[in-house]
C-alpha cells in the first residue's frame, strides 16, 4: 500500500442562481432569461436546479461581443 497522495485538479465550486446574479450584479430574472435564450453563462442542471461553475462565470464575459447601439 502506497502513502502517495494522488494529485487532483481543483474543482470549481458550484453556485446557485441567487449567488451568480449577485456576483454579476444582475437580477435573478435576467439570469433566468439568459438561460432560456442560451445567451448567459454556461450552467448545468442538478436535480432540476441550475448550477454554475465559478471559473465558467469568470470566463463568460471574455466571449461576449461589445454592444453596438441601434442604427440611426
């Protein structure tokens, strides 16, 4: 039997919608609309409840395009 400890990659904590909405400074309703439209941060469903990985939340804004106003 070996006393060696297996190295494992750290797992990003899973956050619920309330925590993510607060973190992103948006309402839970906005986060829900983003989930429905598949435009928000990536999430997984566990027991029917949306959960978000912190690392995915932090990376998500980097993939967004800058907003351009409506044409005049």
